[in-house]
């Protein structure tokens, strides 16, 4: 029994020292080292890829923003309507395919989009009426952007092909031809849209 | 890696060697001071218990230091157990409950330790196979220091830097408020040590995100390249340990055989998940949509369906448990497949270390059954498998199965699960079973449609995680100890070869039978019922 108590004490001591040592290495040195290296060599990415407009930070190219004005391209519909695209409130809907609430939400989003369209036979891309996994998705599919061209051209009195060309220029393709999906960054597209002259 | 555990030189030795020896001096451990299995297991238990204690203390104190709302004791228990057992089930909200710096020094540190302990147990088991007439399995502290210094820390530094250069932010923790382009609206951003967190989260099969939405969050996983790198890192250690195993037992064919069995189960199931997500849903066919299903609900545009499901299979097959899309919104049949991958006791790749020792348990069962079928003495790698080994194997094998089913029985007494979920019908039971499976097998992914963060579930899920980890580690070490004491039997014509395609398929058969038969009733009530309901709705 005496042996076991001694063993217990010595193991406790070693465990404590190990925990303290590696807490300093893995919990302080490791993140600190990575932060210093990345802030030195890739400062804008390390800070969060923020985007400036007229010298003012207006968002991050990685994070979606809520657009509801018909003159802007809209992103994925947010889950939380009071605080849309908010870091602390963001979560996915968790609704299952069979859930009727999901069908109702999709229907509501379709109705809202269609109320701005004159051509009622248009087909809506799925990503424009379903919410994303992070609820902060900064992108939409190129189809969803093209779907909104009619609305934007008529609200801003722009030629339709001009807006279409803008969307085309903003499509980010699959990396090396097969990784990921084609997408358009909504914030970048809207920034470019504001500079477009009729 | 084999060189690291045998104490030989590697290309990092020239500058890590002095550091390694300084460590031994500080903790007063000699490299040649080896332990028997009881000593080894005792060290692991004390180490893990103290980890829990210190982590609990940090989480308890941080609330008062940062002036935040104190956490419920059951929530603290659940969280510490979750990270010490490599489960990384998150009942807390990373954005709201714990400050990022405190996450890094408590939870972040355990993300290094828990995979390292997993590897140590595996290495001890492998030593059981390789050593003859010995009671010693190596020194836990030496193994732990080596795994951390030579494998886990260098790999996570490299991958954190790559993540950073690909666009994952890494900054001192702060909140940024900006006004957005459409005037009059403000938006709050949280930045912090995201790249360094993500690297070890993915590499160590941990899976607890620094954001609640985990790898779906654009800061943690901003583009297709980080997604691809993440998939690679999830599979990196669990697969390369197969090779390490082969190398250490001096027969790489054994490692390749196990790897092949894992791959043969993994690849078809993954392809099936991607295929199933595109099924039409008839109740949506009247809507003016381009595709008549809900396949983009809960998924990110930049990853799409294929990327999201590749991640879902990889994260459930290995015990990673991070999510890149909402698992509750997947097609029901995919909930079945991902749950199925977890229910094979996390052996298809599995956790770092824990996956392979889980798999070796199944290999021993296969050897035993195959040996009985042909009337030969069961032996593996020259070691005879006798009654004592089979007892330990059965203990380790049956534990997760027992935990999931009894956990479900207990929790159903306390909770009205229908009220906890945003969904209805069979889906609720799927979510419930998924989360129990995830906790018992130390996976940590969640179907978040059901909210299981109330006090009772926190407590019971905490116990499931604890048992699911240590009730396997102890029999495995006992097994290793008893194997090491045996002499090897020379290979004769009577030996069943364990690297042939025939053996691989018998192994797969055993895995599927044990996985499928135990859980078919619960799977039939959950995802299968939901799938049939969806398909038969028209």
C-alpha cells in the first residue's frame, strides 16, 4: 500500500509539471508564434481580410452581409432576421428535409424574390432560398447572381448586359478546375456595382 | 514515426533532441525506466484526471476574471471530459460562454494532449505485439513527450501557417464593429487565434471549433483550398499510423491490409452519401426552383454538396467531429450513413491512435473467429490469442455498443426529446441517437436540430464520453501487457496469414456485422423511417 501512495504522488507531480510545461508551449508559445509570423508576412489575411471603401472598413471579404435593398445583390437568406449575419447569433437552421417549416421558409423566400420579378416563369436557384451552414456565407452561386440581374438593372436603370458582364467578371472558378464550387462574392459584387455608371 | 517511438534519430533530432532531454530532466524521468501495463494505465489515468481538474479550474475561474456569466457545473464537467477524451462535443457556445484566450489555454492545450495520449496507447499495444517475454511496455512520459515534440507540435505549426497563408485569420482576440455597405447597419466580427486553433483541431481528430458553426464558418474554412487541406489533415495521422504499425511490427503488409479494409468501407459509403443528397423531394416539385430538393440548406456555397459530404464522411469516419455543413439538414439516408460510420466503433480511420487500436481489437476478433472456423489456434503476428486476451477484447468491443444503447434508455426516461428538437417525427429520434453515438464513440459531431445542452444530458453525455474512452484504454493496455509476456510462435503452414485479401474481407465482414446488427433496430426507427417517409410522400 505504501508503494502505491508513493507512486500516486510521484505520478501526480510529473503530471502537473507536464501540464504546466505544455500549457505554456501549446497554449501560449504556439498561438503566439503563429500570430507573429502571420501578422508579419500576411498582415491583411491575418487580420481577417477586411475590405475598405473610401478609406473606411466596410466588411470582410470572407463574411457575408445582409442586403435587403432591391438595388443590391442579395446573399443567402439569414436565419436570424433581427440580427442578420451576426457572429454571436449565427447558426444553421437545423431543419430536416421533411420538415414542413423548411418548405414554408423556402416558399416565403421564393415569394419575396418573385415580388420583384416581372417574368413569373423564372426558375430560382436553390442556394438563394435556403440558408447556409454558417449563416454568414459571403457567396452565392453564379446562377443566383444572374437571377437577380433583371431586378438590379431595372432599379438602377442600367443596361442588363452591363450588369451581366459585371457578374461574369466576378465569378470565382473552381480551384485547379475541380476543387470547390463556382461562386460569386456578394459584397465585392455590390461594391463594384456602386461604381458602375449607366 | 516508427523511428520516433523506437527512440531513433529523425530529421528533427538535431535541434529537438536537447529540448527533449531537458524535459526528462525537469520531470525527473529516465528514458530507460520502462513501465508495466498497470503503471502505464495508472499514469494515463492520473494525467487525464489532473488535466480535467486544471481545465475545470480554468473554466470555473474565467467567468469571474472576465466578468462573464458563470457556467453550470454540469456544463463544465461535460466540457472538460469532452476535450480530455478527444471527443470535443461542444455543449457550450464558443462565442458566448468562454473567452477565446481561456479557450486556447484550457481547451486548446487538451487538443494537443488527447490525440497524443491516443497515440501512446496505440504504441504500447504495438509493443505488446513486438516484445517477447517482457512485462514492460515503455515509458508513458517519454512516449508523450516524443509524440508531442516530434509529431504533433511541428505538424500543427506547419499546418497553421499554411492555413494562415490560405486566408484563415490569426490575430489577438478582439471584437471588431463595422458599419456595413447598406447604410445604417452595424455588424460585429470576432477575430482571434483562428488559424492556430483550426490546425490542431483538424490534425488531432479533435473537432471542437472556435466558432459554433465550426468548419462551416468562413473564418475557419474560407475557401476550397483550406477545405481540401482540412480533409487531408483529418485523414493524415489516422492513416499514417497504419504504416507506422506495419513498420514497428517489421511487416508493412500488416499495416497495408488494415488500411485497405478501412478504405474499402470508406470510399463506397462516401460516394453513396454524395449521390443520395441529390434525390428529388416530391413535395417541393410544385415550387419554381431549379432543383427540387433542399440540398443547399445548411451548406456553404463555396463548398457545395460534394465538398460538404466529403467532409461529413471524413469527420464521422475518423473521430474528428468538426462539421462543414449542418448535419440535421442532410438527406435522412445520409444521417444513416454517417451514424453508421461512427457506430463501427470509430475504427474506419478513427481517432488519432484510438482508431487503430480500435481496429486492432476487431482484427483480433477476426483472427479468433477465422481461427475457430478452420480449427486452428488463433494467433496474430506470432502471438497466440488465449482466453484472457479475448476477455479484454470483448470488454473493449462491447463497451461503445452498451454505452449507446443504455445511455439512450436512461436519457429517454429524463427527457421529452420531442420538445427539444426543431424537427418532427423520426428525425428527432435520429438526432437523439446520432448525438449519443457521437458522444460514446468520442466523435463529437452533432445533429444540432435537437438541443442537448440541458443539465441532465450534459451529465449523462459526459459519463458516456468518459467510459467510451477509458473503458477501452484500460482493456487495451491489459491486452498489451499480457501479449508482451508471451513468446512468439514461429510461422508454420498452420498459421493463418493476416495480410491477404481473404483476411481483409473477413475483417470487413466482422466490422459490418457487429456494426449493423447491434444498431439496426435504432437505425430503422430513426433515419430509415425518415427516408422512407420522405420517399413515400407522393
